[in-house]
């Protein structure tokens, strides 16, 4: 069965030069209705120079669903600063009408004991419940990440007895050496969102950075389409969000962005059914 168009989402990272009204209009022109907003855009704000109410009104006008805000970092460092950031982003998520908020682990080479990550999940969960926002834990596959494994993240979520879900990213899945063998341990019902990107750079996976992340291509070394196929075969019926990171995206025109999104959707729909 072909992946339905309404299951595709566009992360704002693909359009760093577009303001939010233009971004929403572009997504709508493509026949899509789901987006992810971010707190690391050039403006330094989730909503740029708009109020949360204005963003919510624009989304309603264009029929846009705000799936998440990216992201609380580093969620598993139990500091007042992290708690303040989480509270601030939860308020923004509620105000703009976002359904979820992404949680990313410390990614600088410092070890964080799994027990501390579990405690961090328990610290933050009541805040998410209070605001009615879904928490999405995203393991990062980089060698220096403090939480690389989706299977381990799932175990921590369950042991913490918190209502969070997993965010699976095809880039980070490919970078974590044990991901494929651990994949069978991950319950599809625990996956709340899947991020898609591609890499054609020929360096070893452990040398890749976010800047090598582009859209999907036939030469994608991450095999993101095959990852989608495996997820579909296991019954995943959730959302796929395109999240390229390359600095080259800043030079793309709206026509470039539209072409790349539609080409990537076509690759998924042709080969992952």
C-alpha cells in the first residue's frame, strides 16, 4: 500500500530562508498539511517575529497542523536551565497549537548514566501532562551521543512509567551500529514520529555530521526508503517528517524546496510500499 500523502510532514529546517507565512503556503501548495517548527532557526525564535496567536491563526487559515516543536536539548541533563527551557517550549507548543515537543539527549561526548536519563524523563513528564503536549524522545546516533539506541530509549521510557514516545530518525538509525539488530525490540506502537533525510557523502558514518543531511535520493547511503519499507511492514501508520540539515539549503529557492520534497515523496511512495 502506498504511503498516503497526509502522512508526510515538512520540518522547517528545509526552508531556513523562508518566514513562517511563506513556509506554510509552500507546504499547502504541495498538497501537504503537516509541519514541524524549530527553536534553532536564524531568528532565534520558534515563531520568528510573530506572536504565538498569529502563528496559530496562520496555521488555521492554511489548514496546517503543527506536529512538533524541535527541541529540548539536552533533556537528560538535569539542570534548572533545562527545566526552564522545557517549560518555555511547552508554553509555546500549547500557544501555537503544536501536538508534540521533541527531546534530544546530550551530544558532546560526556557520559550520562541511563539512570540519570530515566530520572530526567520522570522530572519532565508532569510538565508535558500539564500542558497536554506529547513528548518525543529522539536518540541521536552520533558516536558522542549520550543516548544512541532507540531500544534503550524505549526501555527507559517504560521503566520511567512516562507517556512519552520515540522519535526515530533514519540518519541517526544509520549512524548507530547496533540499530538494525536492535530494531526488532522497538515496538511500533511506541513510535510517535519518524524523521527522514538522505546522505550521499562517502565518508564513514561515524564521521558524518548534520551538514551532510540532504533530501532523499536514489543514492542515499542511509537507505531511508528501505527503513520506511521496514517500518511499514511492521505496521507503522504514523507521520514521516522530512528533516534535512545541510547548510546548502539556505541557498534553495522555493521551487528547489518544492521539487526536492516532491521527489522525496515520490521515492518513498514508489519503493516503500
